[in-house]
């Protein structure tokens, strides 16, 4: 057996240095990461990166910061498995391996000029956070911005500082609901679908952008179609198991489509006939 | 200008020994007993099983090894890793036309952007010598159905036993020509040899006269447009034990996992890829626990659709090579010819004269 050291291997990692770790809930932490030389990640909202800890493994994570944030990027990671558990033990100054960004993100150039309706369920706010901030940072280029957020319990809410800011902003309409309230909760109680009928929107000039747990899509999309939003103007981001990010390993395949290369962002008209998609 | 040479059968052993003696490792089908064969290193022609059923594992194992190191690492001082690419210059002898098709399929997958550097580098270190099946290997094969019963390229050299004491060899590449030039006893083929080959291929047309499944080749995509909700997948799901044998032995199944393996110092180690199978329950499971093909019936359907539908949409060819390995190896007796026949009958698309 002979061994070569390929110069341009697809599996080469960049070294990312953790600038900041912030615990945001009992199970989620935010990581701010800098690439060598402060290079920009140069991603689209909705894309993902493969994060490595050598010796532990590698997995895909949505990029939660907007590309308008320069010099570093952010991930919000739930402590749920072997790799995420190891990541949760890291501190500022530690390194992680990075490949990517990968996939097709939200088509911001197509969204420009349109009204936006964001529908986020649970951790779905993480990839949407990138696009929401992109829209806020380029606010003049978009129409009305509606953000609907749903999660299990009040203490699960991510980005609470920013949620307060969105509530106050005059150029954003933000609504939030929880499945199960506690005594201190003043807001809506119920599933995310309950917020949709009340939104005031012009369906023809609205793009709905939906990210949440797999179970959520069917119900939310039904409501959005009920509102009259055209199928091609409903965008979703699908979560799948991934190993390579290169359209090869097969784990993320949805019928004939590779989620990592063809997605993770799809418009509903493109996936409505792909049976395993939602 | 096509070029053919001939080699007398009596010189075949000497040919393989000469290649091995020249320092080139030669791998060829070797009998393992119980009518099982495996591609293994040989040093003489008499070790080679010439007319055998497809080997347990296809030549895929040389192109994308079961375990392949893709990087080594050392985390003593941060996340330091170095990509690696393992290869060996080898000669692969005795690759049947079904397996040549399998290699062509893998080439398409790994050369599609983003390309796989390791695979593409490694494949060019392997000299491929095909070998013609003059008759059916056994009742599991369905090579006629997928049009892989005749040579369709994908080799450097191709041996056909003329059944008159000689092999005729098609030289398909300059690499093949240069290779054969290094060894003696090869003579230019003359018109009579070409005529014998032509007559042999005519005889073969009669042996491989009909499709093994009663449907025309061109009708298969339409069949798969119709059968997504067929109950036949449920029947398969009830029998399947989700062992993954079918995908391991498939010449075109290329799915893999990526795993880190630490050395005992817990600082250094390697990242490797390993064959994986869409038949495993955990294959499409995400961190939150949701599995997108939780049922065995859905996973079996996925396997068939990857061979007969998705591959047509993506690569314009079937990823079933007709080798029949999945049927031969299945512990539950799931048989691809039977499954396809049932689907054809269910859809009323049966054509007993197809072929």
C-alpha cells in the first residue's frame, strides 16, 4: 500500500478558533468561531458547515449568524449526542475543525423586494436567525417582515435578547407562542400553526420561510397554502443525517435528491412530490 | 483502428506468472469452496477461476476499499489533520461485464462535482482486464435485462475464450497496449480469429436471448414510476432482516460512514470511511431521533429505486448491473428477479417475449 498526501482533499479541515461560548438554555450553547486570519466564512443564510473534533467525529450544523456579520460566525448547538456533548465542553480559545459552507441556502436575491413570513419551530430558529438578521441588516431591500416563533416551553426560547429587540422594532412584526406556558408567561399558548391565520399579509408578494422539526412542515404548509401563498414561494429547510456534505455518502438522500447538495433549502413546489421529504 | 491479439490457452498460466514476476500485483477470482469466489492476489494462471459466478464481493473493494483512511490527525497542539490517499498499482484480471458496468457506475458517482480525489486517483492506478462470460453464470443473473451481458467498455484489455484453444484480447486503451507489449506469446489476431469471435457472439445472442424479467429494458423506468406504493415492498419488508448484505455485495452501492479512530495515546489517530448500508435502521436517523426510513419496506424500496429510478434521473443509467449478487447473498431469500417479476405482473406490464 502506498500513501499520497493529496493537496486539495475534500476532507481537509480549516481550523476554527472559538472566540466565545454562551450558554443560552439548559441544553443549547452559542459558539462564536473565527477562521484563520479572520477570513470570512462567506456563506449564504441557510447553508451549513461540517464541524469536527478529531477523535470524536464530524457532523453538520446550520450557520446561525448572518453573512453580514464579518470576521466570525456563530453556531447554536444542542447537547444531544457524542460530538455535541464534546463540543459543549469546549471553552473560548479551543479549536474545532471546519469544512464548508455546504448546500444551497435561502435564495436571498430572489427574496429581495418581497414580503417575508418567517415560521420557526423549536431549533428551526437557528438557521432562520441567519436569514432574519440578513433581512434586518438589509432592511430597505425587503418588504414587510413577519416572524412567527413557536417552541415547547418559555425556558426553551433561544435568542431572548434579540426576541425583545424584534418585539420593539417598528419594521418587524414578531409573534411568539409556546406549547406549554408557565406562571410567568404572558404571551400566546398553542402550536405555531395557531399564529398563521391571524397574520396580515398579501400572499402574492409574500415568501414564507419555514424551518422546524420534521413533524411541523405538513401542518404549517397546509396553513400557508390556506392563506393563498403560492407553492413556489414557500421555502423550507430539511434536516437529514449527513456524513460527507459532498453528495456521496448517501445518508441525507431523500428519494433521488441529496439534501446536502440539492438542499437543505427547497421550495415547496419542488419537493411536494418527493414522498420522503416532509 | 481496433486492435485484437490472441493468446494460446496453454500460455495463460505463464502470462499471469510473468505479470506477477514483473512486480505487478495481480488480483483475480479464486475459488474459495462451496461455489464461492473472491478476488485475491494470484501468482499463476492456474489459481484463477476462469468461468465462475460473480465473486462474493465485486471489484468495488479495490476502487473504494471497505476501510479507507482519509486523514491522519494529531491533536497534541490543536486540530491538526493531514488528508491521505492510499493506493496500490494493481492488475485486476477476470472482471465480468456486469462488474465492468459497476465500475463505470462508481466512476460517474465519484467524478460528479464535488469530485472525490481519493477515488479518482486510485482508479487510475488499477489496470482492468475484463473477461467474457460465454454463457450464464447461474439462474440469479439478470445481465441481459440491464444490457450488461456484452462488453461495453470500461476495461483496458478484454479477454474472450474463443473455445478453440485460444483467447482473443481486445486492446481498448494505450495503457493496455503498452502493458501487453511487455509480455510474450501474444500474436496479432487475423481475420479468422475475428470471425470466430463474431460467430461466438452470435451464439451468445441465442443464449442471452430473452430478458430475465418479462419486461422490455426501456419499460423499466415507467414500471418504477408506478410502483412506489406497491404492497410488494411490504412483503419484502416482512422478510428483510436488515443485515445489509445486499448493499455490501452490490457493485454500485457506494454509501459510506466516516469514523474517527483514536490511537491509544488519545492524541493521534485516523479518520476513515467505511462501507455503510441504507438497509440499517440508523442510516437516515437524525440527532433528534427521527428516522426518515424507519420501516424495512421503505429501505428495501429505496434500494430498488436507487438501482432503477434515481440513477436514471441522475446518471441516465441503471445502477443494477445484473450480477445477481444481492439475490445470491440474501439470507431471507429476497430475489431481485422475483421482485421485479412480481412488480411487472402487478402492473400488468408482463411481456414474456421481452428481450
